[in-house]
């Protein structure tokens, strides 16, 4: 299956060059991370099809995934 992936803020360099990844059917968001050279600890927020989701969320062909890091400030 093919999913669109966008990494935001400091993770931006990990967005796939064409914006898409090919995965096995039934893969989760967490299965994307090694392909993007990311670790679970790098991710604070996950959105699938514009809805707040978890790393355990199962993906379907055509889904759009957004990955955000923890953001500090103050």
C-alpha cells in the first residue's frame, strides 16, 4: 500500500523525497519509523488523515500521515 508522509518542524529532513512510502498491508504508523530513520522517542504527535492518532494506528492505502516532534519553549 502507498501512504503519504509529512514530517514537521525538526523532523522535516525525514520526509520521503517524493512524499510517499510503500508499506505492507496492515502496517502501523510505528512501522514507518525505521524507514524514515526515526525512533519512537523522536515522535510526540501523530496525525492520520488529519485526526490525532497513535503510533499503533493501522494504516490503509492512501492514508496521509503527519509526524511531529516534541516542541520546547518558554
